[in-house]
C-alpha cells in the first residue's frame, strides 16, 4: 500500500514538473559581437520592466511563467541603442543570437514567429527611412502626411500576409490586429500636431480623414491585444471628438481639457460595447487625472464615471491616484528626501530655500532625457546663468552608479546631480514619492519651497523660461 502511494506521489510530482516546464517560456539571448553588462526587458502584460545580467557563459536567460500568448520586448541602451520584440506562446523554448545591430537569428520552438516579426519590423523601418530621405526638409500637407503614415503602416501588414503560412495561428491573429491599429494610430492623431503650429484645426483635417473610421472595429474580443486597447483608449476618442465637433461646427472653438475629456467620455459611453466601454472609460479617467494641472476640475468626472463603471477595486485605485496627485499639486509641500550628490554629500530640497528649483528626473538609458540635456538644457541654463536664485537639480533614476556618472561626463551636464537608485526602470524611492511613471519629467519648486508646477515643460520648449520667470516673480 505504501509503495503504491509513493508511486502515485511520484507520478503527480512528475506531472506537475512536466506541466510547469510546458507552460514556462524560456528565452536565451546570446551576444555575438557587442557586449552588454545587462539587458532590459519590457513585459506590458505584467506592467513591468526589469533588467537581466549575463550568466557565466555570457548568455541572458529570460523566464516567463504565465499569461500566454503575449509580446515582450528586450534591448540595450549601451554601448548602442537596440531592441527586439518577441511573441511568446506557451511552451516556447527560444534561442536568440544577436550582435545587437543588424544580425539576429532564432532557433527552437517559436523561432518562425520571432523571425517573421523581425522581418515585419525591418520592412517597416526600411520603408520609413526611405520615405524620410525622399521627403527631406519638405513639410507635407495634412492629407499627404496621413496618406504617408497610412501607407507605411500597411508595410507590416503586407509582410505578415506574405508569411502567413510560416507562423502560428495565434501569432497571425494577434499581429493582424496589432499592425492594423498601429497603422491607424498616427493618421488619427496627426491633425492635433498640425494644429499645434498655430493653424486652425479645421485646416488640418482633410476630407479623407473621416474614412479612417471604416477600419475600426469596436469588439470586446479584441481587448486582450494591447495595441487595440491602447488605440481605443487614447487614440480613437480623439477621432470621435473631432468628428462630433465637426458635426456641431465647433472644430475651431477653444475647448478646455476638462470639456474635451467629458466629450470623449460621453461619446465612448454611447458608442462602445460593454467591455471595451468599461476599460476605455477607466483609462480616460486615469489619464485625465495624471495629465490635469487642476485636479479640482477633474474630480467631478472621476466621481461621476467611477460611480457608474468602476469596480470596488478600480474606484479605490482611482481615489488613491487622486490622493497621490493631489499631494503633488501646485502649492503643496514636495515629498522630503535626502540623496547623495557626485561627491557623496547629502543634499535635500531645504538646501535651496528661497530659490526656484527646476527638477529634472532622468536616467542614462532614456534617449529623450539625453536629447534634452544635449539640446535643451544648455540653452535654458544660459538664460539664467547670472541668476543665483535658479537651481537646476538633476535626479537620476539610474540603477547603476557608473552609468549615471558616465552620462553626466559624456553630455557635460551642468547643475546639481543626485541619484535615487532604481531597482528597475523608474522604480526608485524618490521616483515613487513624486509619482514618476515615465521620464523625462520636470517639476518646478517655488522660492517658498512649495510645488509650483508638478509637470513642467521640457528645457527645449520656449515656454519653460517663462515658467521659471513666473516662479521667480511669485510672492
């Protein structure tokens, strides 16, 4: 009897291990040329970014345990910037050999999917670069720009169709949806960019623009695709807002951010199917909270729509988000912190009492951050070089001290430099305290030590000088 029980336990244990091995996905990444001391991995399905170091053989081992299929992305920022997306299905055991440049090969289960996805990406990038050379410095009309981006987006779809027989059914379904909504993304929001140059919005929307709606499906079954859910939350409501204002003849009328958010919510409420409506409304509300300069104007929307659609957990999350943002709103005392500067000296915000502090949250691996430091910061600094009441305070969210120091030296960044070491991505103590979810991010602290602007413009923007001057003039 005991022997029989032991035998059954062994069978169960073996089945458990076999099941775990089957469901777990392992990706082995081997560098064939350029060496990297770590790679970053972005896993949108889990909402996280983490870093992986090489083993003794110089290979990076990535392990994923559940929720398949899904797409992840990994890459490096030094010594060069490079990234690769992978579509993972249950049981994949994939080996990737790459020089972190033009040469990448795949072996193992999932290799065909990976190869076709890379081919789609390369085809798009090649077509994009070619089109960029053709256009040069010429400024396209809104109609031509929409047609151009629409045509470029079709490249990935055509490449996928040409390789349909090589890939798994799940891969084909997922990427068909992704590529379609990636194709529609830029054409839908382009009029907004053109209108920022001072043109009337009505002049930035050609008649062909309204045809984009024909390819959009409002379908609960597509929500599992992140490109679809992102499009329906952040992009298509922009189209619906333009469309409604066009019908009313108010395209060129000034509309407040709060009024535009309410219009989007009303349209989504009328037009979207149940599950899509729920996800999108929650997304719009949270986005409105995070981008609002005046939380009191958004609070009624949060209360109204969370009462209608939010689950108990979602309502609690929205209230917590509001609380955190309210604690960082203009006029509030910023979160206290003590960080080391380049010389190992402790620095706090109190050290700059009576001065205006322009805080720059950044990291060495963040390309937009580095762009601003090379192109925006020197010009902004020059405008206040003789003003001792302005401090430029750089708070790095790097995870590595050497990378932080090297970036400062390479870019010749002047100012006060502090490090709030991140566990991964922007996950650092000070980053959390200031509710930093993405970088670069800028905050202005007034002479009174209170927050003057919790989402200040970038150094390269002309308005930034005016913002700092406003803070200097404030009593």
